[in-house]
């Protein structure tokens, strides 16, 4: 047992006397860089680069406070006012208080309190708590403590009485004008919806949430469940009149020597209401404010409050740092960059127009040039600013009415499902149907409209998020042509946007039939029948608008379309149906149920629709779904 130990000891002594290099195998280690990589690194040595610059919207210094508000990145960089009254109020207040700060674009989700605005104070050395966010309900005290100017106090009894006018009557009118007025749908979408997502489903959800919240707040403020625009605007006029009386000929409210927080609060509404660069299409609130010149002048005085008492300008995220102490410019730049989104449509210089007058002297069968002229002038009051909620809910909740959506190989039978939206406008509903898996063809008689639809679709394609419907997003094709001709159909077929035999599995009509002269309805019904896929496959979905009494609307467009108009024409496509000068079909008219006609599968009241299709919060629109008669 001792021999091995003695031999080992001998070898150890020998190795100490005659040391040798380690064997090559021992020299190789997995920690060592392989020779090929070592040679590569020698040719391309590792370099350390400086950190990337923060985005322009991110403050580059914490020497000044940062106010986070609703504003576009572009407007923030230019130091322009927020488009949100609550944010603009504190933006103007801090300016008047002499606080040095910058403005950064944000949203409620980024706010520590869940609401804008909020402020991050400037950093203090060795004080990590110095940048604790300041919520809006503490901004007044923070501004007074940190500003160079002290705003005057207002007697609390007077303040409370007139603040109620701002918080209830004027705010309700603001909410209705921006969130619920159909004419301002494009503006609402541009300011609050489009920047958040390119997905039509997501945009539609955001729009619904915003409008529902506005309706809820208005109802809570008024104590009435139904939203009545006439009552809202009458109350706002009374409130503005009372404020004009209190102001009188004084420059500031309650005979204050300088503008107070109350002046700023009123300014946050009047400035935005009067801001022509927002391109308001519903101008009722604007016109009400202009009835009181003293309030307009009050707004202008605050815009020009650049006296030495208030030297600090509103800065932007791009100009963070020490501001020019010698600045004596206006409080806020009154000219906002004109909105580039075409959804803003009518500009201030454009006269108010009537569609009825516009089409009065055009042949009903040849109105293409008349529609194209409206698109060229960017006068599109029919544009909803987003897809149809009613269509979305129908596809989601009544999937049993339709064939399964497309997958990678097509539908359940390998055939790709197709859809058509005639009179598609900017293509909002085309994109919605695409998200439900259809290969969709959007048809417009105006080449300019097709350009707009392609632009909207290009923006939407940048969003790589899923459809949110469980279906593969379908292909989208836009073509220009006359619905009653075949040129566009051949073009769409060449693009693979039409099903077998030039037919479509789904056709969606909304604000299309109502745009046609009543004399064109028989041809419309024939064309719909001919384009609809045969048998039990095809579905024509009609969102019936406007569905109320023609006597309320007069001649169109838009021509009134109560439900029995669809029954009268689709039951007997091509047949002459009696109408009066307003396009009304007699209530006692009984159509022939022809074998080559369509039959109504479903007729229902959607649980939600665009505000244009509701009265006093009650949905007036109806949805009808049609197919070929079983005997065909």
C-alpha cells in the first residue's frame, strides 16, 4: 500500500527540480477567445460609444420644472397651448405666476395620479425627493410658492358662485361640442384617438369610451339622463352672459389689478373655443362666445400678458434650460399650426355649405363630379372620423350570420372571404372589415377620396398589433369608379379583391344609399343583388341612416331612409316605388316579394352607433341584414 505513495512523492520532487511547460491541452481553456475570433477582434476592435440622445420630447435638463399636458409633440416643441382646458389652465397659471417650466406631451396613463396635468419640479442637489410629481390639485400652491409673481386673491363667496358656471354649464357645452357633436368627430379623433393607435378596433373603443364618459359627466352635471344640445347651449349662453356682466368694462374679473386664477380658468375655455386653427366644424359654441365682445377681449388680453411682471415664457421640451430673462413676449402664441389631418375638413375661410343646394342643379344619375368637388374642397361633413360601432358589434356579437373569417389559407373551405364598401370615404369601415378577416374593396366615385383612404390605410399599416378580433387581417384595395358601372369591378378583380364571379360575401351600406337621389334607388337595389354572393353565402348589411321622418330633414342628401324604404326596394330590385319630393315612401305601400329579390334575415336596433344616428342619447339607427331568397 506504501509503494504508490512513495512513487507519487518521487514524481512530485522530480517535477519541482525540472519544471516543464504545461501541456497544450491544459493551455486551452473555454475562457480563452478562440483564435478565429481573436483575429477578427484585432481587425475590428471593440469600441464604446456615447449614450444615445433622448428623444426631443424628453427634457434634457432638470434645471426647470416640467409640465406634462395633452399636446402634440410638434406643438410642444413650438411652445404652443395645450388643446385640453384643464391642462391649458395650469399652463397659463404657471406662466402668469412667473414659474420657469417646459411643456412635454403626455397622456393620462403616464400620470402618477391617472390624470393630466402633473408637474415634475426642478432637481435639487442631493435631494431625491425634490422631483416628487405635483398633481393638478396642488399646482396652485406650488406655483405661488415657486413663482416670481403673486397672483391676486379673489373673495371666496364671489369665486364659488361663478366657478360653478365654469364647472357645470360651460364645461358641459365644451364636452358636447368636442366629444358628442357629429360635426367635430374628425377633430376629436385627431386630438385624442389617432395618436394612440392605428388599429381601427382600438380607435373605435377609445372613441366610445371618450363619448360615454362625456355623456355621463354631462348627465351628472345637468341631473337629466338625456343629452339635449339645445338646452346645453342655452345654459352656456346664460353663463357667458352672466360672466360678461360681472366683468363689465374692467380688464380682469372682480376688479382685480392683475389676472387671477379665475381669469385663467375662463381663458382656458374661451381661448380653445375661439382658436380657429382647431378648425371647428360645429361652431355654435364659438358663435355664442363671440356674442360677448368683452369676453373675447379678455381672452386676447391674457394672450398678450407679456409684461415685466410675467417674464417667463412657456417653453417646450426642445428648449429646456435657462430661459431668456429678458423675454417680454406674449403669454402664449395665439397661432397654432394648422391641423394637417384632412379629417379637420372645412377651414374658416370656407363658407358654410348645404349639400342640398350643392346637388340641386346636378343630374341625379351623374353626380360624380359634384362629390369629387366636395372632396377637393375638403368639405366632408359625412365623415365619421372612425369606423361604425354598429357594424363592429354586429360582426362581433352575431358571428352566426356570417361565414367564418379568413385564415392563412382562406375561410373554412379554403376560399377567401371578400367584402365591398361602396362610398367608403376615408376607408374607416374598410379597415374595420379587414380586421375581421375580410379581403375588402373600398369604392369611391372621387379619386381624391381614394387618395385619402389610401393615406389612412398606410398609417394603419404601421401598427403591428393584432387585429383584436381573432382573425387574420385581410387585404385592402381602394378603387375609384361609378358604383353602377363595371370599370372599377374589373380593376378590383385584377387586384384580387373580388370573389368568384365578381361577387362579394359581404357588402356594407352606410351613408351611401342616403346620398343617392330617390330616383336611383331601384338601380341601387338591382346592383346590390347582382354584386352579392349567391345562395346563403352573401350578406348585405345596411346601417339605416337617417331613419327618422323625412319631414324633419327635407330633401337630401342625406335622404331620409326609414326601414320600410329598404324593404320596398330590396324585396323587388329594379321596381319603381312611389316617393314624394323628400324621398318618402308611403307608409301603406306593400312591395312585391319577388323570387329574384332579397329577404331580410335580421332587423335590429344597435346598442350603440355614431352620435349622428341618435337623438337625446337614444339610438335611432337600425341594422338590417339581407341575403338572396332561398328559392334562388
